[in-house]
C-alpha cells in the first residue's frame, strides 16, 4: 500500500480484475482531468494496464476502498437535477429520432403504453421493424430504457441510479423501481422524487435471491472493484428469465485507440476496470445464461470532442474539433457495421435461464 501526493491510500492491482489474466502497462501518465482540470508534472500518476487475454483495461494503482469517496467529492455528473421522463424535444432532427425511439419502445420492446400517450405514425412503426435488424440501430433506438423489454408488473433495480432520472422514466412506463446510490448528494436528489432508493455500496446490498426481473447499470461497472463478484451477486438477485444490463465505455473503441491517455472514457482514479467485449463474454461464462453484446456509436461526437479538449487544455468541455467529429461520425457508424469493437459504448445483457445455461453473442 502506498500514498499519492494527496495522501490517498493506493493498492496495486497486478492482475486483470475481469478475467484474472496478466497484462502490461499500456496507457501511462494519466491524470484526473475532471477534478484537477490541468495536467501538471506531479499529477500524471495513473497507469492503465491492458489484459493480454481479454483486452480489458484496468487501473494499476487503485484508491483504497476506505477512501474511494474522496475521489467523488466535487460536482460530479450524477449531481445534476433529474430530467423529466419522455419530454418531447424541439428541433426537426431531434423530433424524428424521438419518434423513432418511441416506436421502437412500443413495437419492439413491448411498451404499448407509450403509443397511448404519444400517437405514433405508421411510418415510424414500419421503419423500426426494418431497423431492428441492424445492431447499431438497435443500440441507438433502445437506449431510453437501456434495452430492457417491458414486463407487466416487473420489478427493476438500477445500481448506481444517480439522481434517479432513469428510475423516473421506468416508473412512468409501468415498472416497480428500486435504486442503489452510494453518493449522498445524488441519493438525496433521487429520494426527493419519491423514489425508493437506498444509499448503499454493492457489498452492502442485501435483497433476497430472485427479487428482480431486471437489473441495470449505466456507466457504473467501470467504478466497481470486483467485476466477477458483481456479476455473480447480481445474477443471484434475478428471477428466472430476468435480465442484467450493463452499459460501459469500450476500451477498444476508435476514440480509445486514437486518444490513449486523453481518452474521455478513462477518468482515473474513478474508473477502476473497463471490461472489453471479450471481458464481458468471460464474465457471462462464469454464471451462464444467454449473453448479448453490442456496441453503440451514439456518443462518438461528444467523446471525440471531449478527448480532444483534454488533449488541448487538460480537461473536457472545450469546443474542439466538433466539425471534424461530425464529419467522421457517419464513417464510424458504417465501420461499426463491419467491426463492432470500434463503438464507444459496450451494451452487455445477460438473461438468466431456467434450463441449462448457454451463451452466445449477437
């Protein structure tokens, strides 16, 4: 155990937390670009290792569990006020996408109540039945509900629910929702929405087995210390036929390869391990079930811009290379049809089975 310049206790993680394989230091001299903002000679202390076996990334020197909360003691992104669920946007392009997503929810994922609130034209219904055959389109159109099919009277757990925006949406769509949020400020904002939220860590969760029909995590998995323990514990909480969904940064994406230590998806020291596609496949093999894995390019422009901003000024938020990102986006989308590894987010879903387990990738 060592200490950095902030007297933060650090522990070395010498093997891949995802598959327990060996790796090598690949991305060096990283800094906390959200909290420290600027790169200096003394704060570039973080190194990410790449696993030889599954190609996941992990932070080598990790903050001790007893002090990880210190790394979030600033205006973190989950501290924003919750957004209103299913709020129609302005602008022609945004309305078109919104209507397509509503049609996808109603026609493909079974959320028929959406059509009762928002009349959906037959054009959009026909389009989503065509688009559902393309993985990038499915990844984009189903993101409102994190690709969770509707289940009448279903119970859903959102791990790391933040301010509760997703829980508000799913409650409106008919789910019984429960949230877990260890961050005190985000927890307070969620409970102000009359949501059932518990301020616990993963280790403290104590629900009975088979309590939920769906468990979701959006950009949470990379914050957890033990991916294998997490998957085992959460699948035990699922009912037979229940679904576990995790959405996380892709450590093999185009932006990862281009920007390296400037990549927005790193975010040391909060991102402890970043599973790859092969990493998620390994995790699913530990528990069985039907595994679906895809990637999404929907955040490409924003991650490209923020990564370029980190490279230029040491922190995200600058308006750099936005036009370049817009020009590249269609090419990246087409490329992702041939090679899904380049997408910016991995969408992992695992469906528990009552029969002997099997795995497959879509």
